[in-house]
C-alpha cells in the first residue's frame, strides 16, 4: 500500500491534525510533538473521530483489505499512520515487509 505525502494530501490532513493538536508534524514544528507518546497520539487522533478519514487520505483508498477504514483495527490504522509520520519528518525510509529483503536491496 502506497503512502501519499504530496502537498494535496498534507493540505487535506492539516485541519484534522490541527484539531488533534499535532499539526507541528506537518509544518515542521516538531517541538510541539517532541514528547508525544504513541498512546497519546492514538488518543488525540481518536478524539477527532477522523482516524478512518486520515487513513483514506494517506492511502488514497477508502478500503483496507476489502473493508472500509472505519472497520480497521487500531493496529492497522497506526500501521499506515506511523510510516507516514516518519516519511514526512525524517524523509522516506523505504520500509520493507521483510527485513532480510531490505538489507539485500540496500547492499546492492
């Protein structure tokens, strides 16, 4: 599943992230979220009631394995969100499903 980090996606996510108080991740103001723990991030996003919408925007898909994002587990949703956050804060890291494959690809 491809994660979208283009300007259009970021612009659509900004008001949602702002409602959650984590807009700093999109603007580069990481000071606002530096001490944010995983459980706090989950809580802030759940409080907005828009976590499924966030996943739809990030993946450009209304479905996750044939079901709507609203039916996804927290682990599935965060499995999309965390790589997205890493990509926009630290840059693309080329996450791979199989660590052995990833090490072979980077050593080529």
